[in-house]
C-alpha cells in the first residue's frame, strides 16, 4: 500500500517537474530565437534603407552598400540583391558568396519569392532574407545565420544538460519529500496494526476463560458450588472484556472527533476539587491518603467532561499503582501563562524507557501487567485528551515518587496552561 502510494506521489511530482522544466527551458529557447531573429531583421532592413528611404543608384548609401567605403565591414556577411523592372538584377554587400554568379542570384531570389512572404529563411543556404522595395524594383537583403544557428544549437544543448541535471536533482529531492509526506501515514498504519494485534491478544485471554468455564458448567460431574464458581469466572471475564471494549471505543471516538471539538472557558480548579472529592472514599477504603493543594480560579479553554475524565484517569491510576498505606498528592497552581496540576504518589520506580512508552495503547509494565486490573488504555486516553487540548503529558520517576505531567493552555482571562501528574504502570 505504501509502495503504491509513494509511486503515485513520485509520478505526480515528476510529471509536474517535467512539464515545468520543458515549459521554462522551451520558453528560454523560443524567446531567445525570436529576439535574435527580430534584431537580425531590423539590421537587414536598415541595410536596405540606411536613411529610412529607398536607395537610388549613385547615392551615398548605394555607394556604401556597394562596398565603396570603409563601412563595408559593418554589414559583412550581409548582401542585397536588387531586381530591376527590365528583368536584370545585381548584388552588392559583403559575403562569402560569389555575387557575380547570376545562377546563384536567380536561385536565391526565386527561393525567396516562392515563400510569398516579406521575410524568411533558406535553410539550404543558411540565409535569412528580407524583401523590400526601391525605386528600381524589389530588393532582397540576405544575411548569413550560420553563427546564429550554432548559438541556438548551443543554447538548446545547454538547456538539455541543465534540464537533465535539474531533473535528477529534483528527483532525489522529491524522493525525500515523498518519504517525509508518507511517514505519518506509515506510522498510522503501523499503530493501527499494533492496535489490532494488541486488542486481539487482550480479548483472547478473557474469551478463552469464558468459553472454558461455560463448557465446564455443562459437565454433570461438577456440583452446584463449582458451577457457581464457573459462573463467577464468566461474569468476571465478561466485565473485563466490557471494560476493554469500552476503552477501545472511547479511544476510537476521540480519534474520530480530533480537531472538531468545541472548547469553552472551563474552571479547572473546580474540576480538580470535584474529582478529588469523588475519589476520597475510594482512597480511604484502600487505606491510602489523598491530599490536595489546588489554587483558585485556574481556568483553561477546553471541554469540561474530557478534562474531568483526564483527572479521574490519573487519580485512578495512582490509586491502583501506589504503595499500600501511602499518600497521593494532587496540586494545581498557575505557572505564568501555564498551570501545573500534579498527582504524585509513591510506588515502584518507573524506568526512563517505560516513562516514554507508558502512554502507548495496551502498554503495561510487566510486573504489574496482570494483577492490577488495568487494560493499558487509561493513559492512552489521557494522552489523547491532552493532545486534543494542545497540551503535553509526561511521566517522571524520582526518589520513589512517580509523576505524570500535562501542559495545557489557559483561557485568555486566566492566561495559563495546565499540567497533570500521576503514577501508573
């Protein structure tokens, strides 16, 4: 899939590059050739009419064109063939052609007359001609364009070389650009595959337990107490599957709604206090203490329900993975244009690598993988909420305390951003 996508991108980019290079270099050659031809025709016309008037036999201009002055070299290699009303013709000017050869003169004039135009080129002789009228009759000015043809040929060759070099350079640059463009798609596909594989693995175990216990319940050899135990196992695994599926659906909904959420001014201080109040009984039953230091009036721009969910995930996370009879501290304070909400608890130290990977979906530290009832989705949901609110979340482990931090932007009136910290594996 990625390979075909890269090929399509490269084909499109190189097609655009080809059209642009051919167009630009083609215009350079065309306009150079057109301008050169136009300047050449002007010069030839000035040779036929040096003073802007038709030439007359015996005039000073006629003498100049006939090679009787030192200005003869100015018009070399250009010459003029003058036709007369009595059918005769004569030629004058500087050229490598034999102007005494009447057959050649007739051939040149006939070739020019056959075009039916006032100017043109005779590729056979490498000459450009311009037709004019004098008091004697029609006159034809001819100019050697050998050097001009060489110049245009050299320009075309240079354009081809430049175009080829630019094409190769742009090909490799386009390849790098395509790889950079496709990289997010490749990462998304990789995450999707990992998510499906992990979800399948997580669902496989409880499903196997449910099927095994259901089959054992059909056996007549087991008494009622055993059947009740099998039933409890089925209910337990069903609840685990339900929690896992709900977490997956929540992540899917958040991914689908990313970028489309409508934010409003939300009192984060109030949300934090409500969450702490809700979790205090749970901490008390677990023999743990929950303390808070929450500043007043800390507001952020966001969605209240999702921010509440964020705090609840971190508090639940700390409840599950903190040491027995330990204290969990929640603090919220403004930090200039930011605000910091921290949930800190004592527990098993988290390695630096785990601090980076702990927000991945279905990621759980091996020691606590199967004995704390987690699904490995809570912190992934928290990270999605933080990302949706254009914030950052991170985990730290120092001196036996584990901390997760989230940075969010405060609303205009409170001008701060927020951070959340907590413990989890």
